[in-house]
C-alpha cells in the first residue's frame, strides 16, 4: 500500500504513470466513457483549511469513478475537539477506502498515515501541495511544454515552491526560484531537492533576483504571498513582496511564448497582474480543471498498488 504525502516518495516513472492514467481517464470522460475503478469505495476528506478546487475535484472525481466522498470539516469531527490524530486515523481508515487530508503540519498527515490502514493523500499542508503539481505537470504535457521546460517561480517560498522543487528534482527540468529576502524556501527541502537533482539532471537555482530567474524561462508561475494560516502577516507581506508581481513587463523577460501557471486562488494586483492572469486564462483554468483528472489518476493508481 502507498500513501501520497510528498512527491519526494515517488520515482519519475511513478509520477509519469499517474499522469498517463489521468490523461486516459480524462480522454474517456470527454468521450462519455466512464471509468468506474473505485465503485463502492469511499474517500474520507478531512479539511482543516478552506478549499474550492481540492474539495470539488476530489468529491466529483470520486463520484465519477463510481465511489463516494465524505466532506469532513474539522469543525464537525472530533479531531477539531482534540481527539488524537492516531485514533481518528484508525477509525476513519477502518470504514473508508482512502483518505485525503488538508491541514497545517506535514507531521500530522505523516502520523495519520502511520496509523491508517488505507492510502492517505496530501491535499495541502504548510510544507507541500503535491496533488496540485500533478495537475500542473499534466497541463504542461497537454500544452506540449514539458520537454526542456525552464520554470521560473516568482514569489513566496511556500508549499507550492517546495512541491515545484520536488517535481523538478524528480523529473529533471530547470527550476529557478526568486523570493524576497526572508521568504526563501525551507533549507532542508532545498537540500533534498539538490541531492535528487544530481541524479535526475535537474537544474535548480534559488535567488532573490527576479530578472535572472525570468530570463529565457518557458513557464512562469507564482502563488499567493500570504498562504492559509498567514492571514495576520498579509499586510507585512504585501510590503515585503513589493516588486514581485508577475506583470506584463516581467513576462517580457521570459521566452516569447512563455506560458503562465497559477494554482489559484489568484490575488490580482498582488502576485500577478489582472492582465497576465486574463491573458493566460485558458491554460490557468485548464490547470484548475486538471485537478479533477490528475487526482482521479492518482486515486486509481493508489488503488492498484494495494493489489500488488
Ligand atoms: N489550488 C488549490 O488547491 O485550490 P483550493 O485551495 O481552492 O483547493
Ligand atoms: N500557498 C497557498 C496555496 C493555496 C492553494 C496556501 O497554502 O494557501
């Protein structure tokens, strides 16, 4: 049995296998051929933070695969009132066939997975957002921009940045990260990525220099400056990130036909200008839709692993 807690635990081949299943399932759905691999299965979805895309995509995806999803907000279950994680894990995994968790600490989902009898999926923690990166890479494949990609990430060194680090390090593409001083990526995660990059041939560059990161990039991406849980820092962050908005001038530094990606929700006028977001709306909203297909691929793949 496998869990999906971080891309660090996955090989390049496994990541590509998941994407392949996702692309197939998406094609089938568009042709009204319905994959029912998870018939009679249930997915427990524990949310300790808000969500639009993650909730809708997992719930819809599970239904489309013939199963059922339960939305479990921590306001409604005893976890939010102090029932231990390990007890919650033992109970929910005795009734559900898979569990998805969106929470704060990565250690919480690790503990949950330790006590779970069924696969656990990371639906975002403070450290990582790996399901988003499956959708992002799937989108890169669909747009034919995955080969020789040079990805520039401009903004906060957060869960999205860490997941980009893992994806680049595993798949072997070039990733340039530019963050303001004091908002760099986690040094342990960076070290891990650099070690893995040596094997895969990935090029990883981390700096505070936006222009250097953007010059010749084929894909530009960013994320909110204040993640969930950092609401109180919002004002200070807007000041610290001055000059980091991805706008038309910055896109000019990237390759002529460079694409823009954003995991959403986007804050126009902060990390991205309204014009850049709207100019790239086709790919950004395909990226959002691909959350559905990529996660269906992931759940089918995880289900296959337990039969092995
Ligand atoms: N990108 C993403 O995970 O969106 P939600 O927070 O809406 O789930
Ligand atoms: N970094 C953001 C991603 C939202 C999908 C957050 O954690 O809030």
